[in-house]
């Protein structure tokens, strides 16, 4: 299983970025905590519009199964859902803490976006 976690840094101990589309980095790892890839999301961080959709496409192209983030808007959520990616929202702490919550079955999966467009 591939897990994407929005992050402020490139390490498993980095703080999570609460934003999805405009997160600084997206850390992609396996359920054991091995980092498979760190995506620099600066092109979406500074985008005028469409950041969530582009970030969703980015992780869908990498065959991610689960996204862990703080907030996910409607356009990104629709794109993620269409790609079959489960979205765990209202996550905080470090990348490692988010992964631990997922592995313990404590992650809250969303059935709808948890913020409005252009949050």
C-alpha cells in the first residue's frame, strides 16, 4: 500500500502540512514507514488556481492508495475519489504519527471534502 502524507519537510519526522493542494511536500511511503518518494509540491504551492486538482493528479499518477492530510477541498476530493484514493482528513502531528494512526486503524476517512473551495 502506498500512503501520501502532506508535509512541511522531506523526512518522516517532519510536521504535517494541513493543506493538500498547497502543501510544501508530499511524502509517499509504504505502511512500514519506508519513504518511497518525496514530491516537491512548489509548482502547486504557488499556483493561481487548480492546486488541489493538480496535486490529486500527481499522487494518482504515482498509484497512491491513501492520502493523509489536514484539509481537502471539493475539487481535489472529487479527483481523488475518482482515482480510488481514500482520504484521511483532520490529520496533524508528524508524518510518522499520521502513519502510526493509519496502521492502528485510527485514521478518520472522509466521505466528503472538509473545507470549501479556495480555502
